[in-house]
C-alpha cells in the first residue's frame, strides 16, 4: 500500500513538472523578468506564492519558467550518456577479442575521474550554456553507463538460449536485437532514471557556479545562486528552487526503482 502511494505521488510530481516545462505560461502567466522595485523581498503570499526577489520579480514565475531548462539539460545529459555509453558497453560485452578488452580498460580509467570535475574540464573547453552543460555531463556519465551495459551483456551472452540461437544459425545482429537488448533493458532504464536525477542536480550545481544559461534566461541553479546572499533575510528565494530540485530528483528516483534486471528469458 505504501509503495503504491509513493509511486502515485511520484507520478503526480513528475506530471506537474512536465506541465510546467511544456506550458509554463499557462501556470505562471506573469513575465518572469518583470521587476517591481516597490515590492522587493516580499515574503510568500497569495499574490506571490513563492515571494519576490531583490528586484521584485515573482519567484514562482521564475521557478516555473526555469523548469524547462533545468529538466531538459538533465534529460539531454542522460540521453547522451545512455546512447554513447550504451553503445560502448554493448561492444565491450559482445566482443570476445582485444577490442572489448581495450574499451573496457579505457572505461575503467575514465571511471577514476570524478564526474563533476570531468564535466567542468569539458565546459572550460567548449564554453558555458545549457547545451554545453548537457554535453559535458553526458560525456562525464558515459563510463558509468558503459560499465553497467557491459556487465549486463556479459550476464546475458552466455545463457543457454543465446547458445541455442547461435546454434540455430540466427544472425548475430538478430540475436542482439531480439535477445540481448530486451534482457538488459530493465536494469539500464532503472539506472537511467537514477542518472537523470543525478544529472539534474549536477546541472543545477554547474548553473549555480555560473555556467548555466545567459541572462535573462534562468534555471533552478541560477535562481538558487541569485538568492544566496539574502538567505538570512529572504530564505524563499533559494528555498523554493532548491525544493523543486529535491522533489523532481526524489520523484524520478522513486519511479526508476520499479525497474530491474528481471528474469533472463528468450524473446517470443
């Protein structure tokens, strides 16, 4: 019962953020960049649910309009690492020769570097901005996906039904598509959900450090950074963007925990 309730709440939270990301103007019709110098540092109220900042801008409007950037950067980073890392891991797991071993050693070497440090290094080369943050985080997370996919493929490739398919003369590509990928997809998708939450946190951290979208655009990380000097007097400026980051990460992590490796079985 508790499990169903938590999953239901996670679905509601994700649905809310999806709506915020797709149609922010319907939820927060006000212009997020509009200033009101006569209403600065207003505490949360009916007129301003999340209060206002040092320029009188409505924090709720800015949080809602910053949802799209915050989520898309994390989603883009996860997709990049899933596609690139998954491909590398698939080659490592299926290759029984020197190529698989060489790629596995490269992945192990890259795993020794802290992901955020690697992302910062990449950003220092390609520059700041949402797209570059997604690219940097995607490349930084690539080794983790590659290692996971390789392990899952090694778990599957020596199963009896794979040997039976080989003995029956089924093409290698067909075996991969019909038998290998379906049996490793559950664990990979579950890990991707966890990675999405981590990437959203990392993207917000990089934006907090000043590598995010250029003004006047904003995301949750830059909103938190904008209120860090006023925490003692106007806590709401940093609290609500930080709360959004925590909620979306908890929600996607809870939903991803439903996945798993699952039983090994041949495709129908």
